[in-house]
C-alpha cells in the first residue's frame, strides 16, 4: 500500500492484512496504544484484546523530526536503514516479524519484561550481565562488518547498502559535532548558564579537536555502526540485553558506538554524584566502563586472530609477532578514538537540543547546573586528552575526576 501515517484507529486493519501478524494474534480484536517518547518516530504497542499477553511493537517513521515538529522535514528513509540494520545484526536485537520499507514501518518482538537501560540506571538497578552482552554485540557487529573480516567486494557492497543514510548522518554532524558548541537556535541554555555557554562557544582549542573527530565521523568507513547507541537505545533485564532503534546505522568509524556507551555511563555516574550520592553505585557504573572495554577488546582481538585472510590482511604478509603488535597498537588507537567521541557525546548533551534525562531531568536547579557543568568538563577533557590516553583506566579517571 502507499504510505500512510498510522494511528491507533487505522493500525489494526493494516496489521490484519499481514499473514504472519494475523497468525500471531488470531481472530480477536486488537488494542493499540501509542507510547513513543523518542525524538524521531511513532511507536505503538499492539495487544490482543482476548489474550493481552500476546503483543508486538510497531514502529513507524514520519516525514519530520518528531522532537522538533512537522516544520522540521526529515526523510522517512531512516526506517529503511533501521530495518536493514536489524536484519543484519545476529545477536542482542529483538525479533522482526514484519518490515515494510514503503510504509517506513517495522513490527518487532515486544520486550515486555525489559526496561530502557537509562531508566534502570536512574533507579540504581544493577545489570551484572550487561557488560558481557554489550561487549559481545560491539565486537561481533563491528569486527564482522569491517575490512578486518570481510573481503573488499563484500565491504563495498555493505557500504552501498547503508551509506545513503545521509540525513541522519547530517543530524549527527550538526547536533553532536557542531551546534552545541556555537550560538544556534536549536540549543537549550538554561537561565544562569549563559556565561558557561559563551565560554564553551569561545573555546577554539576544544572546537578544533571536535572538528578532527567530526572529520573522522564524516569520512571513515570502518564498520556498520548503530550510530546512536545511548542508554535509551538499549533494553535490559537481569538476564538479557537488546539493542533497539538503529535508524542512524551506516558504515562509519569503529569508535563511535563505543564512545556513545562510555558517554552515557559517564553521564549516569555524574548524575548519581549530585543526585543520590551513592558511592557504591557510582563505583559500579564506573566499573562498567572498564569492564565493557576490556571484554570488547578481548573478544575483538580473538575474532581477529581467528581470521586468517581479509581485505586488510594477506596470510604471510607479517610475522605473527609483528602482526600481534599491529593489532595491539590498533586497539590503543581505537580506545583513543572512542574516548574522543565519548567526549563529544557528553558535551553536546549540556547545551544541545537533546539532553539526557539523568542530568537535564534533575529537579533542583542548583544540583542540575552542577551536574551539567561536571558533564561538560568531563566531555571537554575526554576530547582534549583523548590522543594521549594509554588505557581504559585513563578514561575512567577522567569520568571520576570531573568536578
């Protein structure tokens, strides 16, 4: 059918026309609730009226940026790339029951027993398997879509499949690497923070470092990345982790997804410093940053060692010892890049259009400003110092030391 924006009233009829969905629900009536609270899309829960335990999630892209309103036009093509990413990922993503690129719509497993990770961290919940799960997701998806694993023709085909996602890449270029560090109408500057904002806008040394990272984001085609892997794009419980919302997916730099995870855990740490003061929980959050990187690095290197031939490496090109040294230096550089991107992702949340709930949602204005300035200082230090970082401990020290 031709494109139509779905509503709770019109969605049941559309779903009934899909055999797999009709088989899932049976003959009963369908109940639909719109639950989307994100920046881009509409999200619905669809339940069987007779058997409420039977439910699915429907996500549809609309032709504008939802958080900015209908006047901010945005192509629906983003859903095409989300569908393709979900179909490409093999682990830690929800099951897809139906995908319709013409309708910019996907029907997925309803993760009823899971919670958005950001919410869980705000509520001081612990997910002891999260580091294991997310490091596996990162290692498998990044390595196996890179030239360290693929042959050249496979890699070029992957780039062609994903790199028309221009509009969302441009959103990232604008809202992660540009607008939050200059006067721009999209920024959110709270009363009492004007002086700090102007100081950031005038910080040319910082902005030159950001430009270098932006150039890497714009030009480096390492692997298929999620592109927006913050704690609001991950659903968890005590046993499982699922990555959702990959509409920003494209073939980009290795460190961007890793940096997003580090940035959001850093924001959680800073939020609890000012809001809960729970030192034990703060230490657990900080330990996650270290554990995720160390597990990721070990898994990534093991996959690399198992791969004897790829677009990059021809058997016999280097002696084993020298190849291992190359791998280790490669991972050090990847850590540095990840730290730089983490800094941009933290700093942009302070005055940019899209803040994070754990900081911008602090009710006390004094505590909120302190947390915002801590996050800004942490982000700035990660950007300024990322090229000198030698280990993940250096990153954790910066997160814990921003005050």
